């Protein structure tokens, strides 16, 4: 199933840590061991079971939701957790959910002078407390915080798609104008002028005049 994941393109509070690989240790194993040491027991007590594990990913499920811990072993050595719901297409960065529940807008900047294992252990240690304290294990797709975030994500996605569509209209109109294809220019901007810069409206007047001249009217 295709899942919609909201990364920094939409939200800039995504808690990844940009890190450099450490030559003398397996960073993926450090990541997974930290989860095992700091989170596994707590998650099991909260009703989660470890359901999947493969390279860079560990997944836990309970009756309400899914927590997927991800280590970007082939990219920037970032790490994060996604909150998911069975049958749903939207993944929620756990950092965003936690900040919303804490009424916080805190963002975490990369720390470049800290050892990888220290950052991971700090992160999992914090989650060990935050997950039960904030009732992450109790969240369902109908929880108020999830509905609010889904609505915000949907609105941001709509705005982003509208912007992409507008850029496509501008490219089509510009190509038609540059090639003196005035009819296609008219077709491209028709019904879109309110969303376009005023220069497109001025060009439309010229395009209509050229079309009229061409038709000998």
C-alpha cells in the first residue's frame, strides 16, 4: 500500500540527526541495540510486539497503532520514528505528535560534535519516558491530536499540489508565448489568471489581439 510520509518538505520539525558514519562500529547495530536496551521492555509493557525487523527498520505494533523506528544507513545516518495506523496511508513523525501533545514547537538541530551512540541513546532514553507519559500507546486514528495533524497535513498537501499545478500552467503558457502560439497561450491561462502574476493577464490581451489579427477579424 502506498503510504504518504510527511518529511521536511512539509514539516521542518522532523527530528533527524545529520551524522557522519563511525568507522570502528556498525552504526545500524548501535541504533538497534539502543532501542533494545532503552525501549523494548517499555514498549512490551505498553502492549506492543516487535513485528518486523530488517535493515535500518524496527517495527512495533499494539492494538491501537504502529511505531516504526528508522535508521537511514544509506543516506545521512539520520534516525526517527513514524507513528502509523493499520489501513491508513498517512505516516505521522512521532516527534511532531510528541511536540503537539506537549504543546511545544521545539525543533532539534543536528549536533556534529557528539558521538553517534550518545545521540541515539539520548533519543531512545527520552522516548522511553515520553511514550508512556504522553499515552502514545493509546493513540488511535480517531484521537483528537491525530485528526488535527491529518487535517493540517492534508491542507499542506493540497497547497503543495496546487503550487505544482500552477507552476505547470506557467511553464505551458511561457512555452506557448515564446513560440508565438497565442491560441495555446490563451488555453493555458484560461480560468487561472487570478492565480498568476499580472504579466500573464497583459500577455493574454496581446494574445487575443494577435489571434484576432490572424483570423482577419
